[in-house]
C-alpha cells in the first residue's frame, strides 16, 4: 500500500466515522420526535439514513481492508453477501433521494393539495418500490454470479464471472442498472428541484416588488434600512439557488465518477486505473456522510430535537426562551406552502 492508497484508507475511516455518527443522530431524532415521524419526508429520510448506516458498517470496512491488504478481504460467501448489499443499498439511496425531491416538488408547487397528493401511504409505497427495485437487480446479479471482489475498486461489488462467456449479458445488466438508478434519479432531481427553484424565484420576485413599493412610499426611512432590505432580498435569492445546487451537485459529484467508470470499463479497450477506481468508490461513500447534513441535521426542527435530547441527558435548559417560534424550519422548504 503506497502513500496515495494510505490517504484513501484514512479518508474512508474519516467518512465512516462522520457517516455513522450523523446518520445515527438522524435516526435518534426520528425516534424521539413524534412530529418528524408524522411528516411524510421523515419516511424517506429514515430509509436513506438506514441504508447509509448499513453501507458504513458493512461495505466501508470491507473496502478499507481491501485497500490495506490488496486482496479479497473475506471469504467468497461473505464477499458475495457484501456485493449484494452494496448493489442493493446504492440503488436504494439514489431512489430515496429522488423520492425526497418529489416530495419537496409537490409541497412547493402544489401546496394546497399536498396532503392529498403525498400521503403517508404514498410515501410507504414509494419506499417499497425502491426496495423492490434494488432487490431485483441485486438478486439478478447474484443468480448470474456477477457478485465478487473487484481489485480495481478494492471492493466486493459487481464483477463479471470468471469464464467471461456472459459478457454481453453483464454489459446489458450494468447499463440498465445504472440507467434505472443513477440516470433516472438524476433526471428526477433536476426536474423537481428546478421546478422548485422556479417557483421560489417567482415568489421572491413578488415579495421584492412589494418591498420596493413599500420602500418608495416610506420616503423618510433611513438609507441604511433600505440597504439592509435590498441586501436581504439578494441573500434570499442566493439561498434558494445554493440549496438546489447542493442537492443536485452533491449527487453528481459523488455518484457520477463511479457510474461513468463502471460504464467505461465495459469497453474492451478501457483499462481503469486502480487508484482512480478507489477514488470513485470513496466519492460514493462520502455521500453517506453528507446526506444527513443536506437533508436533516441542518434544519431547525432536527436541531430542536437534538437540543431536547441533550437537555434531557444533562437535565438543564440549553435553549432559553426568547419568544422565537422554533417550529418554523429555517431551511424554508415548505415556506411557500405555509
């Protein structure tokens, strides 16, 4: 193991620790807050965190051992089980993110009919579909013996059988698998979040017009106050764009290199470098560590629950009453609906 692989191994350790702690905090919030459990997005968030925890405690350590030892980390049966889980969990997390984007799209674009268009039962059906979808591809790969150790990625993952007689079938399977998981989820994310951004900008524009009219009427208002109002308008526009960019950009940065590499290696003249293969694999693992912050822990609602849990453990109040309505989510995902 050279210096570059040592850095990658250290990266996996850091990502695993952050991912495990952050995703456990999300599940802790879900368990302790009846309000989060009643909300439809909580179903998708719980499913996403559950998959991320399994990836963290099972697949990340196996890849770490594969990097250190430069060989198959465990026996054939265990490696096949890890490959099965890796295929299942990766597809499931992608579809969970797509489901979250659909929920936010309905909440923002159709706020008055949100309760009828996205019911708790509908959320459970979407989660069941993601599980069935992921399980179908994982089982297919298992039946065709396409689950084994791949040295390029230092992981137990999708791998064509040693005989090589079913190369065409494996190519078709790989293309269809990534098309119905990564590409489909990316298209859903782009469509839904860009629609959300369009609606958010429309409402911000209406608010800006009203604000400017008010400022012109209040001719005696101090110039510094006007300047602060204009600055707040600009920050509001940038905040909406930044959030959408994080959701879509993190998905592309973390998953696209690995997916493109897996598709490129299907070509007979492409030889994937081992270091690049491990880097692309590490990027997919980093998504498990960033998801809790992007979708949950930075929201005021989850912060409230965590502070309440700490208060209960320490038996003291860390949030003094200040008249602030803490039930409002500072992320404002549903501000248009309210």
